[in-house]
């Protein structure tokens, strides 16, 4: 059954980032440049982290999240999960590339951020791994093991999920959230440029 997502409007974020966030993003940017220069990771494209942080801070200021559990789907270097931790969320990330998982863990450790990263797919084991995925374009992994087991959590445990989907993955990302997230959870997605979208999962028709 399709469960509609309600779009939410975020107020403007901060014009000036806190010093701790600026320092963190400066170092994250340096490490991203190193990864892009020296490693073969063609599917890794960073978000606009300043804009995403502003959206996260606006979400926090408006008290929109139903709880504190945060997950970054396809977490890459784990920058967004770390930003969520800086805002007080219990943050984690799921990433298929082991090299990126190792780098994300090191980044979080270096800034004393209690973020947990799991290697694997954010597609639950119960999902048809090929449903809605175009083999010619999507970077979304459909063959790796599910990452939730390593976290000891399920997709319905999170209050906020963040993703930066490729254009051909947008519908699948939304469908996965609709099917597996808990009622009231928020999906935040970045779509390039200044586009950050926030949507809430509504109740199923006829109740839970």
C-alpha cells in the first residue's frame, strides 16, 4: 500500500555556521579532495554540506523530528551523519564502499563524534533487490549485504533519514522510505544546487 509523504517547508538556515562546523567541514573537504584525487570512487559525489547543515539546523530549531535517531543512506565519507551528531542526533550511516566506510570512521573519530558506520546496502533484506533500478545508470548497490544488521537497527527505527540520490534513484529512495520507515519519520534529500527537500511519512489509511 502506498503511504504518502507530506512535504514540509523549512525556515531559512543560519547565514553563519558555528566555528566547530566550519572547522569540521574544512577538514572534511580536504579529505574528500584527497579521495577524489587518489581513489577510484566514481559513484561518490559530495552534497553541498553547508546547505544540508543549514537544513538540519532549521529542522532542529523547528522541532520537526519525532526523535533523535538519524541515518544517512549511502553515507560516503559520513559528513552529513557527523553534522547530525554535532546537532545532538544519535547518528549512523550505511555505505557500500569499504574504503569510504573506513575513511568515515576515521573522520568521526578524529572529531570525537559518536557516529556508527556500517558497510553494506541500505536496501532491506526483505526488498526485491532489482525493483526499480536501472542497471545502466544507478550507482545503488543491489548485491551487497544489508547494512542494518551491523547497526543492530532496522529502517523503521530511524526518526530522520538523509539521502543524496542519483536522478534515476529518486523514486526508489522514496519508495523504500514509504515502505520501511516508521510513521512520522522524516526523509531529507539533497538534489543538487540549492534543493533540499524534507518530507514526513504519514499514517497508513485505516490506521497503523
